[in-house]
C-alpha cells in the first residue's frame, strides 16, 4: 500500500514500514502521530485521489528521532563593490517511521 502525504507544506510518497525524513515536527521521540492530509492512496491496482484530501484516510507514524543536518553555507557577493557576506545555518529535521496506512 502506498500513500502521498502532505507534511509541513511538502509532499512525501510513503509506504508501510518506511522511515521518512521530514521537517521538524512538534512531537517527542516515541510519540504516535496521525497524518490526515493524505492526497493519494494506492492499494494494488486501485488508486484513490481526493479533491483536496482523501476522506477517511489516515497514515499512522511513530517519531524516531530529531536531528540537525550539515551546515549550509550562504555566501553573498555584489560585483564591483566591496560587499561579501558569509552566513550559514543548520536545518532541523525529524525522522518518522510509517506504521500503517488506513483507508
């Protein structure tokens, strides 16, 4: 069974027993979460696509861990001027484990 889920404004294609890296969620490690913004559900040969979301479709997941990615360097420079700026940041993410897809 396969589903397309929207999490934090991004779409992810998930299957059961899969680990997915998503933008940081407000949940503790080990918490069970329900993702109800399911855009598509595919079960074998049958596909169900919702107008905005598929009704009565829920993806259940468990939060595995929270972490930060490698540092992203942001370098800005203006040509023919004496302007250079180097900044950077680390983006936070959450790893979730997909337990089941219910439709």
